[in-house]
C-alpha cells in the first residue's frame, strides 16, 4: 500500500510512532524501520497486526462495503473484504493491502468473502516499509 508517512512526537523511550495517511484512511502506528524523521515521505508499507481475529469480539460484519483504516480511541479499525485460507488463517484486503491474521476460533458461516471490521489495539499495529 502506498502511503504518506509523517513523524509524530517520539516518546522518551520506546518505538517510533508515525501517522500513516492512505487513500482509505489515517492512523498513528509504530514504524518498524529506523527513526521517525527518516520515515517521513511516501512509502510502500506492509501492515502487521499482532492480534487474532476473534469473532463477535474484535471482529464484526461491516455495515458499509468500502475499505477503511481509522482510529477509535486506543484502537485501529480496519474495514475490508475477508478471505479465509485452508490452513485456518484469514487475509483482510484493505484498499489493495493484504493483512494476515490468525483466528481465535472458527469463523461464522458466510464469513469468507464478506466485508468485516477488525479492531486492534494501537500497540499491536505496526507498519514496515518495503521497496517495489
């Protein structure tokens, strides 16, 4: 996913946070490659979400079938089309980006190919830059 990255104030100790702006939304997340100042600019990124899909917990059916990334308090919300793999993983397609998730339990009937929203704690979401 091609995004605009802006540095945000760095805490005294800890990871560098950046604001990621994309065509489908914006969120402050952890930057996983060097100092935040070096991160500023346009980058292709990969999302990493270190949280499982928990049906009727952090994951629910979307009311609108459009991709989105947004902040809700201390959480990041990803809205996208869900794909289920044969080995029990889930892939959420959000505005052209593919985000891989494990599932905490079996999906409900009809989940494959449906639009869902997944909420993850901000501290569990990061981005990694890559070159095309």
